C-alpha cells in the first residue's frame, strides 16, 4: 500500500501539479484501491479534488465514466467538473472537483425532492440502453454466463449450512438468473452498496436527483434499492415509502414484479453473496485461526446488517435465542 501511495505522490508532484498549477506538497489520501481503479482525495489548503487512476486494462471504465457524466449532464444534473486528464502507455488519470451531497433523510420535509430522486432513478432503470460504460454485448453475456455457471457450486454451500433451503432451489435459481442478468454491464447498474454524501448527484439547485450510477459494485436489484432506502431513510421500514413508493409507481413492470418477491429475493442473494464466508466459518474447510476470526467478524457483521435491512431474524450464532432457520447447526439452548 505504501509503495502505491509513494508512486501516486511522485505522479502528483512530477506531472499533475505542474500541469494544473496546484501545490506539489498536497496531501493524498486513498479512498478506493480496487482491481480496476485507484481513487485519491487531494487535500488542498481550502479545497479538495478527486484523483482517479485507471490502469491500461481498465480504460473502458474511464470511457464509461466520462460517457455517464455526459448523460447526467444532459439531464440537467450537476457532475464533477473535469480539471485535467492524461493517458499514458500504462495508465490514465483524471483530476476532478469534489462535490458533496446530503442524505435523503434530510429531505423528509421536502416530499417533492424525494419524489424527484425516486422518479429519476426509475426513469434511468427503464432506459437500459443508457448503460454504464461502453462494454460490448459479449462482455455482458460472458459475465452473466459465468455467474449462472457458478450457481450450483455456491448454492450447495448454502444448503450444506441450511438443509431446509433445499426445497427452494428451483425458485432461487429462477430468481438468481434474473439477478445475474441484471448484473450484466449491458444494463444500468445503479446501486452499489456504497452510500455516502460523495456518491449522490445533485441538481443545479443543490437537490439530490439520483444516486451515483458511475461505480457499480453489485447488480441492479431490489436488495440494492431497499438498502438505499434503509440507508437514507433510517432503520424503520415504515419510513421508507416516501422514497420507495414514487420509485415503484414509475418503475416498469419487471421491477414491480421483483418487489413482490422482495423477501425471498433478499434472502437468496444475501446467502449467495456470503456463501464463501459462511462455509469457511461454519465448516472449517481451510484457513488458520486468524483467518477464521476474520471470516467470523465479516460474516457476523454482514449478517447483522442484512437482518436489520430486511427485517428478518438471523440464525443463532451464539448471540440470540430466536432463529429464522431450523438448521441444527445454529440451534443453541435458550
């Protein structure tokens, strides 16, 4: 990590700062270090910038990011102003302004602003051709195919932990195929489980218009919509309708049908996303003591968060007396 930061600091002082006229000694704080991008917050004396670095293999992501910004701007949304950019043989970088939003919860007294946010989200869901990135159809097809092929492997881990879910396999497979299709880069992938003020796009008047569409990590699906409502509107599902109802009124029939399967869908996709962690934790198939402690922490944190979001009672992991599942593995004495 330190080597990466040193490399970026050298890039900043040698190339970016002279080109932009900004101080060479600006502080660089890493925000994201993923497989395809690096994102840094540049701390200036009285301002901030965002520096994005894309390796050569991820240049399509950069093109998609810039293309998405153009789409948003054409709809009258405020997007970060691009200050400078450069593409070299091995990577590309862009420097942009940092814009901050506010949470939807702060707009509870402004129902029209909430409705605008939800309707914009639903509109963009309907127009799948305005997709994230410039990926080809084959790229999306391959990703979907790979996820479909992995279903038996991942679901078997779930049923080993929860044998009572065996009888739901066909229903979950059908739902999972829909979810895998929505994961494809060919479609808008709107909600990405990373909700904070920096990931909100504003209208020119400063109101929230929609959640950030530009860095999808999970596919478009109802679970992500529910998570967004949970995050912005609060812990209680009774507080969600001001955001969810306008969305569902404007959504297409496909999303409306998905809403009816909310409980089963959330349940299934959570298990599939956490299957490896739970299998390693509960079955002890590999790893040392430190690994298992880390898996346990991650699994419990994720499970607790999911239970709060969806309103279900989780399996007993030595923490509670009540379980939503009957698997003997998780039963403890009251």
